[in-house]
C-alpha cells in the first residue's frame, strides 16, 4: 500500500496549475483542506484580482517571538506533452516508485514536505516557542510580480513577524546539500536596432541586421568568456558567474524586404558579487559600439543584491547550520543560479 504522504503528494500534482491559466482555486482548496486536517489556522490574502496567497499557521507557545516562514509556490511552468512519457497532470507512479508530473520537483514536493513534517511533529506531541507560517503563493514562475512581490508589501505579511524563511532550492544528486544564501539578479534586456530599409536585391548600407549582428556578437562573446571562466575554475559554481542567453529575435516583414527595425532579447542572471551599475555601462557600450539607432530597454531589472548571513555570529544561521551538523548533513554554501521569491523576502 502507498504511504499516505505520497498519496497526498500525487493528489496535489494532479491539480493543473500550469500557466497561462493555472487553477489556483483548486490548489488553495486542496491546501486549505490539508491545513484543516492538521489543525492549522488559515488565512487567504488576495494580493490582486485572482491571485491569492494562502497562509497556514502553527501557533507557537511564545508568539511574540519572530516567526519561521516556510514558503512555496503553487504554479508550474508550461509543458510540451508530446515529449512526456506520461500525461503531466496524472501523477503516474511506475513500478520503480518514480512519479511523473509537472511540479514534482518544482516545487509541489516541498509544499507536501512542509505539511508532512508538521503532521509528524504534531503526532509526536511537539510544540515550539516560535510560530511557524506556511505560505503558498501564486505566479512565482512568471516573476512573482502578482504574488510574493505584492504580498511582502502588505500589512498581512508584516503581521507574520518573520525572522527566518526557507524557500525552494535544487535537488541534490549527491549526499551534499546545497544551501542557497542568495541568488542572482535576473535582467531581461531587449535591444532594438533601427537602420535603413530597402529591397532585398540590393546592398543596403547601415541596416538594422548589421547592427544587431554586432550586438549579438558582443553579448555572446561575453557569454563565452563567463562559460570558460566557470569551466576553468573548479571552485566556481553556476551561481558565481554571469549567465547570458539570447532567447528572442524579432524583425522582418517579407523575404524580399530589408527591415528597418530588428530586436533581440537576452536573459541575463548576475551574481551579487558583480557591480550592477558597471555591468549596465558595459551593456550600453556594446549597444553604442554597434552604431547609431541602437537602444536597449529592461523588461525585467532586479537591482536587489541582498544575501542572507552565513556568519556563525548570526543566531539564525547558527541554529540552522548547527542542526545540520547534529544530523551529520554535508552542506555547501552557494548562490542560487536562477531566481526565486526569496529575493522579495530578503529585500524587506
């Protein structure tokens, strides 16, 4: 027979919370039901229309103390079903015990782990001085702008009196667990190049395509240098270097027309050790070097570079790392290579 925690996990996975139309109502109803079963207080905060943050609370014996926050997001990224062995929202479990579903790792597993940990602790008769809050937030996979970013600005969040928070990480293939104490700043940049139009049969001068070629070369040359830096230094992780990818190209109306405008989109993730002002100046220089009529704009620009303290003098870190030592867990401190909702919590 299947462990009830696994059954619960699979039930959550079957709720289709994929963008662009996630079924948040079904997810909230499911989580509220589990919270009620565990005797947790429940609060729903609508941060904007159709976007609800669910807070489940296990009251501490000394509630004036700063609380512990366990955060997870309810949404998942889109799927290409033709590449899946099993339907992505059926949570099929094979004969080896592998469960196939979108969100199985990112990050519905963590949500269920939080809930099952509380279930076990309560069954053992445990109680704690500090209050423990579980937050289930929407829209993390599309930037968190209608989720955690708005929630942390609200009085309901301030009332949680958070002292220490845990969020998502990455699964570890080894016995060493990565502890992410900070993350990269995500920049999404669109570079637009304006040039001379004309007929496709002629050698038009000063074209948008020529300028875009120079822009792309500059960006991708930098990308290669960071890639080689990571490859040549075994002490570095992906979180220590700036990743850059060309993710979008726009332009053209017909095969026989030289377009007057072309654009490229870049996804850049910058570690907290990098001077963001200097990096933007470098981006501006690449654009200037491509010629006149080349401009850039930010679709997303995160400037916050806060990191969580990992000093032994910090009481929160001392408590967390001390428990890891007591449990003989090997941990490795890293910067998260992508972005999570933790950046909004650190910023406040």
